[in-house]
C-alpha cells in the first residue's frame, strides 16, 4: 500500500509516539493513500513524504463511516483507546464536524444519532494510522518532495460547501 504524509519536513523514520493521543484512531503516525488529498490540504512550503506499507502479517482494523467508527472516534477524543490490538487502523477522516459535535454532545444538546448525521456531511477521505512498532517497521520510506499549496480555490469551495451543508443540517435538527 502506497501512503502519503504531508508535513513541514521530510520524515524518513516516523515516530508513532509523537502526536495527539486523542486523534481519530488514537496515537500513531497518520497517513493517507490519497496523494491528491495529501497535496490538497498541504500548507505552504510543505513536504510530501511517500511510503510503502507491507500489510502482510499485520492486524489491520478497517472502519467505514458508521456507528462503530463514530463510537471509536468518540472514545479516542475522550482519551480512551477506541481500537485495541490493531497494528494499523484504516478508515474515514472525521471532518471538522467532529470538533463541533463533541462539545454539542457532551453539553446534551445533540443526541449521538444526530451527531452521526452531521459527521456524514462532506466528502469522505481515508486515513491510515500506523499504531505499533511492528507496523512502523513495515513502513518503508520511499521519498520526499517539497510542494506548494495545491488548488487553493477548489479547497476553499469544498470547505464552503461543507459549512453550508453543516449549517443547514443544524437548522433542520433544531426544527425537529
């Protein structure tokens, strides 16, 4: 599996212990198989790192955008491990709605089913979290290249469409 990670520098030896423990799938090194996505959301003067993951012998947990995925995200955002025993976790990236909905859920304003409905808004992109040393050892660095922000207009249009759809869904829920 060919994977990409965009950051400020080349990362030939990723560290699975650096980064947020409460990310979508818990602590790990996050990548995407979607090169265009990695380029699209890159900051100015970013570096695109390319890797190859040998999946053989690894325990891989795959999520789709459903209630199990939501439960995992919810647990991880609260600092509880949502996936145990997996070397690698593959699944949808929680869009910006997650940050908005967790506060709303914990306040009691939204029910989990309503939050899930909000999380379904927008395009679906895939992330891969390398979570164990065993999986990190199977992640082979291929190369890095300095890039410049790609297609900013299209990214902004996507973000605007998402925000419009999110606002409409919230208004609809408030009217229920």
